[in-house]
């Protein structure tokens, strides 16, 4: 039986191992002490803390769903949960308070407009409704024949200037911390809602709620959060934890990793590590492009907040850096052991504790700090040639029996199911 090395015990590496462990003798190398990558969790104050984000499972791909159901008992171990997300606006500046929920925040109050905001324009103040209608009429008269070339154009052309200025621009600039004109729209296709204007108008006329749209429900673990998924995928795998990859070298008949010989390598780590660790001439023409790949990290702040009915809360306000609150204490009762509600407040990039505490003072729902975790790589950002560059590198290395898949290998904004699907696609393409 041939020996295969898988680098990275995140969702991608664990999926590859599950799909191929009957065909190869597999060793998985992982730098952390536990499996899961971005979906890792730990307990704090007897409550579950997602170290980065708040990961849930749903998918449009039948083959990914079938793979998932072969491993997990959905009815026994998971809860099918409805999304109930909201956008918070403050101090009555935007919305009609009699039409939706309000929350007291110390000496002020916030109003929640259901997400996605484009379905709920009828909840906005009359002035904003009028402005949105003017946008629709203008968009109808000046139909754009060419495809949007960047994220800013996509947002303005699909939602209008009023919603762009009110929500989409401030919220997305918080996440991406870059000029939205520099973000290619092709990269985000399939990862964000992309409704037509007719759909937006229909949803407003008929008061269509979030639980009536695609991905309105998701599966969530009864116990252990997404760490349960990682641990289950990792069962019976030969995983070497606490292992840094110092050297990957091509030999005449295979590869060596840290001096150990393998016939095949599947790389599911961060592509930025390859120019330093991969000792073969094929990587050299790509090293500069890889070095210039851009991304953002995440500071996830675990907090106790006021009880509320939401799953996600989106925060466009410029009064603080945080862009959303993930109410994981509402995902499963097993997650929540604090007096109020456990949740993760999410900031883009590194934020130190002093700045975190200062930001929390100004935020809604009175968050009380428990702990925080910084993850250096969470949001990959593509440029116009990123996909072509990585596809070219993959094709060259595959001829040497070195294969690649994963969120930070492909430099794609994969959710959990996308990562599983990409792993399956790689195996099928190269007939592993």
C-alpha cells in the first residue's frame, strides 16, 4: 500500500483522509494540538468558544451531504436550526421602531432590522424608502450591460446606492479593511446572496423572512460545537500533532517530509508556507505571487451578552471596530453555561485586549469580556490572477504526485461544506 502524507488536519485534510484511508497508508501532519483548523473550539466558563467564527453545516451539494451523512447521525447528534439574523442600527437614526425589536444599551437603544436588509426595506424610515425607490427607478433606466468588475460595483448595481451607503459599504469595509473596488466580484460568487432586483422587490412586497430563503436553516451539533465534527472526522486517523513542517523535498521516487519518505503528498495547509518548505524547482516561478497574496485575520472575543433571539447580529456602526456578534449560545443549550448568553464578538485583524475592552464599552447588548483568540489567517483576498496562478501551480505539482486543496491552499473563501466539496473534487480530478 502506498504511503500518503496529508499536511493539515483541518476540514480539508480530514476529509481527504476519510475518503482515501482504505486506499493508502496515510499520515496526517498537524501543527496544533487538536484537529479542526478554523473550526476548532474550546470550553471557557463551561461554555463553548468557537476560536474563529461560529461554524455551522449546510450545503447545496448532494455528494457533500451524502458524505456527511455517512459519518454523522444528523437526527441524533445535530439540531436543525433556523437562522434568525439581524442588522443593528442605533438610536433611531434609521428605522421605524414600532415595526421591529429594540434593545436597551446602557443609556441608548438599538433597533434590529432582519437580515438580509434588502428584504426589509419596508422597515426603514420613509426617507430611506423613498431614496431606495429612486435607486430602483434609476437602475431600471440605466441598465448595466457589462458585468460588475469589482465588489463595490456589484453592491451598488444590485442593491442601489441607498442600501450601499447605509449598510453594505460600512459593514464590508469593516470586514475587508480595504477599498471594495480592489476586491474581484468573481471570487465572492456563490458565497454571498446575489438576488435580482425583482427578487428584492418581491421579498419586500410579500414580507419574505430569512427563514423562507436559501440556507435559512443549518445543522448544528448538540454537544461540542464544530469541534465535534473535527474530532469525529479525525477518529482512527494517524495524526501527528504539534508537528511543524520544516522541509518537503522531492526525491527520485516520491517525497520526504521532515526526512520521512512518502509516495504521495496532499497539501492542505497555507500556500504561503510552500516557498520556504517545498524544496523543488517548480515552486520558484510562483514564489513572488504567493508572497503577495493578501488576507485578513480575525480576533474572536468570547463574551457574555444580554439574552436575545438571534443567531448572527451584523454591526455596520463605525462607533466600534467589531463587525458582527455570533450568538453561539443560542445555537445549542449545551453551549451556554453563563448567566446571560455566550457569544463571539468578531473583529478583523489583530486587536489587543485594551482596545477590545474599550470597544466593548460602546457595543450593544452589554458584552462582558471572557477571553479572546487571534487567528492570523481567516479571510483570503484574491486579486485578478490568483485563481489562474494557483491552478497553474497545482497542475505542475500534480505531475509530481503533489496535490493541493483547502481554504488557504486554494486561497478561497470556503465554508465547511465548500472545503469538503473541493477535497472530493481534487480526488476525482486526479483519480487518487
